[in-house]
C-alpha cells in the first residue's frame, strides 16, 4: 500500500507531504484546486511520461518521492531482488525531472531505468482515470482485461520467449535461401548475373590506379606537351644545354696544357652533358607517350566507366566489389546445394507451428473458461452497483484450423474477443460500445477494476473521478462498493478516490481536502486532513451543494449512516 507521498515543485504545489492509510481515502475540493495534480504527481513517480509543463513556474526541477509497504508474499519483492534492490518490504521510489530535460530515477536510493520502474510499479498501483472508459471499448483492451483474469502465463511465456524466436530464426534462414522454390530460382538468376558481370569485368585495384593515372595524363596532355617541349628546347635546341656543355668541354681541353685542372673540369662537363642528354631522351619518350590515339582515349573512358558502374552497384571501392563477388559466389553455391537444408528447416518450421497452434488452443480454452467466470463476477458486481438484470458475456471469434493459423501465427494466440452486454431484461446482447451509457460505464469500469485488481493482487487502486455520470442512489451504491472492497483485508485493497460526490466522501476512512491559497502574489495547493466529525460534515455538506443549518444536519446524517454501513460490513 501507499504510505507516503512527497511532492516538490509540481504545478501549484511547492512542497507537499501526504500520509496515506489503508482502507478508503477520499480526496475532494473545489474544481481546479489541484486534486488531479496529486494523481499526476503519483503517476510521474510510477513511471508515467515526464511532462516538463508539470514543473512549477519559475523552478528548475520537480521531484516526487513515494513510499510503499508491500506484504511479505508480494511478487514485487522478488522482482526488486532480481534487479538488485533487495527485498525490504518498504519500497522507496524517487523521480526528478529538470527544465533542461534531465531525468533521474531511484529505487531504494539506487539508480534505476524507466523500464524497470514501470515493471515494478505495475504490481504496486493501478491508476484509473476517465480516459480508460473509452479504452475499455477497444477489443484489444478487452482481451487484455480477460488475460489479466486468466492463468496462462506459462503458455504465454513459452510462446513468446521460446517458440516465437525459433520461428523467426527459421524464417530468416529460409529467407536467406530465397524462400520457396520459385523465389530461390529468381535469386539464383540474380546472383548468376551479378557474378558473371563482375567476373567478366576482371577488375583489380592496380588496374584502376593505372587507368586513373592515364586518364589524368590524358586530360592534361596539352599542358604536359607544352611543358616537356619547352624543357627539350632548353636542353637540346640550337642554343640548348647539351650544345653549350659540349662547347664548354672543348674549350677547356684546348687549354689543358696551360691549366692543370682543365682536363678534370672538361671531363666533368662531358659527364654532365651525357646526363642531360639522357634526361632529354626520357623527356622525348614522355612526350611521345602523351600522344593518345582516339581509340586509346575511348578504351580508357569505357574501362573507367565500367569501374564506376560496378562500384555504384556493388560497393564504394574495388575491394568492396571483389568482396561482394566472393560473397555472391558463396551464396550461389549454398543455394545450389540448399535442397536438403531447406527440407530440414521446413520440417522444423512445421513442428514449431504445430506446437504453437496446440498451445494457442490451450490458451483459448483457458481464456474461454476464464471468460465464463469473469462474466459471472462482473454481473455480480454490477448487481451490487444497481444494474440488476444486466447480462454480460465475452464473445469469441471462431477457432481457426491449423492451416488458417499458420498463415498468421501470432505468439499471443488466435483469440479475438468482444464484450457483449444487455442492460435490460429481454434485450439482446450487443457490443459494449453500442449499449452502455456514461453512468453505466463508470459502474462497469469499477466492477472490472474490482475483479482484475483482486486477480492481479494489486494492493493500491486510485480512481480519478470514477463518479462520472452517476448521482443519487447509483452514487450511494458506488460508495458502498468502494467501502466494501477497501475494508476487506483478505481480498480488498487500499483505495484512493478523487470525487465530487457526497456519498463517496461520507464513506471515506480518511478525508483529504484539497484547497488553493495565495501567498506573495502566487497561488499554491495545500492538503488538509479532515480529522474531526464537524470538518467532515462541512465538506460533505459542500459537496451536496446545500446551504444552511439543514444542510449540515443532512451531511451528518449521511456520515452516520455511512459509519453504520461500514461497521456492519466489517
């Protein structure tokens, strides 16, 4: 059960601490006083979406702390222990969000993730708001309600965690083999085309580099020719370096008898002339190589285009294209020799599908069995809530054959359900959405929550204005029901209700009055615990909408009647 809730900087609340007890706690107050803010704060610490608009204006962050006490046998303790939070029966939850978008979650003072928080809190609290009226009209939600009342966890776990992954793995491997025979043949044709195309191109990284270099020379042939031609003129022209070096060497030889070093210098000039002459010869060869024929130009362009085409289709580089070819050849060989493996996989797939179908049949049987008890229990609850003569039934789709099921083998089974109801004797059953009124929907939801909460052993139920669309005698019946289920220690639960109905407020074990007040030009929310009889009578009178002396008398009479009713029920 929820024992304590501390709220800081959420909406109109700057700092608020609320102590909770078991039994029926009722929150009331003027519209807009902040009742739903308290529920929103609790939903936040339980893992609901972190909406930064909840942060109090002018503050940097908001935080909520909640303290729960679990029973020794509660399944939530083993879940806490599993995640490393110990098994203390007092469970402390903390969550903080900042304007900057930072989110901090702690369980028992230790860091936690949002998914773990939600998983643990799902076994602690169920919050019912007005939006769930519409949710229950959805067939998918109706199946979830039935499943919460049904004991098929072992079957569901096996289908979801064992058989479904096996089926996915088999299908993936079959898909790698091309699926059925026709699809495999199409894949083989595609692979053969790809292999032939790449193999015929006979590409290599070395050739690509050579082609790119040749293409670069080809594009710059005019610039190369001009530069090399001018260099050759400087070296081998009429006044070029070669001629000048020869003449200089001859002049030095003529004076060799007069100068001792002339021969040595002449020889060095001759060596230099030979080196320059060799350079000129190489430049001449380079100049010749810059002359590309039109056929050579076409060949280089076509070859480079082939490289570009292959890289567009099979990889960003030649190395990736070659790797693709290797993988395609391997895949082609596997497919050619895949017949035996495919037969083996299909046999495994059929066995898995057969087992899934048999489990789905078992699950459907358990659901139909549970549906009968659920229908009976809901009609009993509705009878207590003033809807005598109501007939309720869970309608199932027709069970598919194995052949039909394997076309869409859902791991959740094949059942589709629809809640059918007749609110009056003699009227035929019709879908819930078509026959139920607003007031009936509130009572129906209360009936469903009473049943499923007990089945799921959820210790705390919170109802945000469960009284929508009801008044008078019906309101009293709802109040009686809430008092009954919250007072039954063996099968009931802690019940926290936000209401505008005096009948429910009068039935409370604890009355919390939510009010707004101003301070320093700001508006704040506060909670007053109505501890004495006179305070409670004043609030019940306010909810009645009456004024004067007689209003208080009527409120006190309702309070006394409610206390007598609770005493008799206990």
